[in-house]
C-alpha cells in the first residue's frame, strides 16, 4: 500500500461507522462491479439471514445498537 493510500485508510477508519459504510459502498461502486459476484454473494447472504431470522435462529438487533457498538470500538 502506498503512503497516500495508508493515510487515506487511517483517516477513513477514524470516521463514524455509517460514514465508513457509505465510503466503502462508493469505493466498491467505483470498481465497476455492479451485478458482479459481490452483489450476488450479498444477495445470497441477505436471503440466508432473513431465512434464519424467520426461523428464529437469530435475534434481531436494532441498527442503532449495532452502529453504537461499532463507534465505541
């Protein structure tokens, strides 16, 4: 990783979780991978999580709690 990229990464990691997620999404989109394997894998993951939730195999956690936990790290 170049020094410039390392600096950008360091600054990005200091952002709140929601902004990091938005930045990650924009970076992935910039790679032109729309409709790619990544999208298919995320869609599959979403279906599996929804099925697990519906079968009461996992608990729902409010988004606010998840983002707070990430910010507290």
